[in-house]
C-alpha cells in the first residue's frame, strides 16, 4: 500500500529530527523516526544521537512503550538488521508489535541491510522509498563511504584567479580573504579528518584546527592526519594538543584512506599542497572539490595542483560545476566553487578547435 498523507507528514518530521545540527557527526548516519497510530496521530518520536547511542527506531519505541503495538513506524533509513554498537532495529520493531514500517532511504551499509526483508518475513507491511532523495541527501557522505568502504574526499584549496596558491617567493599568507577562511573553517568542522602531506607541515606549519570567526579553537575537532615518508619536525603546530594527530607513513592515497577508514573516518578534508592534490586526483580519489578563488593575479608561483600528466586539451580533467557563490563582500569578496570530478564532455567552444 502506497504511503498516506499522514505518513508523508510523519516522514517530513522524521527528516527534521534526523537533521538535528546538535547531533555530532561521526561514523553513523543521521536518522529520525516517528511512530503514528491508525488515525495518523503521532505516538512518539526518536532520533539518533551519535555512534553508540540507540538508533532512531529504538529511541522512538522506548518513548512509546506499549503504545507502539499496532503502530506505523515512519523512519528515514531502512531499519537495520544487525548487531553493531547496538542491537537490530528489525527485531525491536517486530517484538514491539509494529504493524507497518515506512522508510525513505534503503540501508546503504551492506553489513546492516536486510531489515525490510526481515520485517516482511515477520508479517509487517513495509513500504520503502518515501522521500528517499531527501534522506539520501542528508546522508550523502555516509552513504558514499559505506558503499565504497573508504572515506569521501573533499579537496579544498584557495588560489588566485590564475590558480596560484603561493607567490614566486613561496609566500602564501593570505591568498584568500578572511571571510573565505572563516567559511573554510566551517566546512572543515563538517568533516572528521583533515589530511595534508608532510611537505605542507614542513613549509606552512598549519595548526589544522577548526576555529570560529574570533579565531578561537572550537571544542570538537576533526582528526589531523599527516601523510608522507618524511618525519614531521618536532615543534610543528600540528603536533600541539589542540586536537588528535596521526602520522600516516605512506605516499599512497589508497593506503592513507584505508587507514583513516579503519579508524572510522568517513569524510576527509584534503588540504595538502599541489603534489598531494595531484596524487589524489590521479588516483581518482577526489569526490568533491571546494575552491576559494581570490580576485587577484600572481602570474607566477606555485600552482594549486601539480602535474596531472595531461599533455593535450582533449585529456583535460573535466569537472562538473555544482555551485558558485560569493563569500564575503567588498575587498573581502572571494568566489567559492563546488565541483564534482565526474567527467563531462567539453562543449565545442571549450575544446580548442575554434582557437
Ligand atoms: C544509526 N542510527 O538510527 C540507524 C542506523 O554500529 P551501529 O550498531 O550503531 O549500527 C550502525 C548501522 O545501523 C548504520 O551503518 C546503519 O546501516 C544502521 N542504521 N544507524 O547509527 C540509526 N537506524
Ligand atoms: Zn538500527
């Protein structure tokens, strides 16, 4: 039976619960659940509050108590069917006597999937896919990471209009405006690991923390990861106690991501220099690009990305432009571009034939 209007309303509420910005980002998805009775009235609500805490369904069932019997559970993610940090929601819903389950996104995690089948086998009516795009968008990083079994990689860089990240004499502070740097810190804070190479640590000595607009270090910090075979010189700011730091003794992007994945990290903010960026791009391991472009020209100096071994325009790495916004105003104004590295075909004007 297709979803009713009441179930649709309940799903919109469940999505609201799932999107709670107070819930810390971590290895788990954002999930909300609303239990409604046969008349469409809300019996109880639940949301997932971070790794190790009850799943949204379990939270809603606990709030409903015996009133869950005969109810419909409306949940943003297919109920899980595994014992991970907590028990299977499929069995919890069955033993609570829920009559019907409506979910949005199918469980992307192969280890936990199968809840819909288990519930159907137990005699529960199950309907999947209601407002699935909204739920999937909410968990885009989590869905990608559990499917690919590696972290989602956002490569962030700041450059001048001619793509330079440092001037000819090596100076690079500050390419982007203050407003752009504050914006970049906000994005850093949404990731769970910041990755740079040993070269960047040696040359720029960044602290790699998330700071607010007053430059104060925020309480919750992503992991700082430094990859490369060179040792990190003592006294570097990345080794301070403002956040945890790991040293990944590899130059191989796949090895670095496997290590971060094994540590439960799902969203890597790649902030390395041109060599590291080129290595990740060539390995096909950049999933999103955030570029801050300053209205300035250098004409010489270090490019934002190193050699990609592309010799001719036909081989250019084509990017899909997803968003262009102005960050800051007046002298502070920079452009923020969000791009997707999936290859799209060049238009004839771009292909160089007309020139
Ligand atoms: C959540 N919250 O509300 C739901 C999840 O390690 P565990 O036991 O917390 O299980 C995590 C998996 O459970 C997760 O990858 C997803 O597939 C499924 N459902 N997870 O964190 C929830 N419903
Ligand atoms: Zn569950």
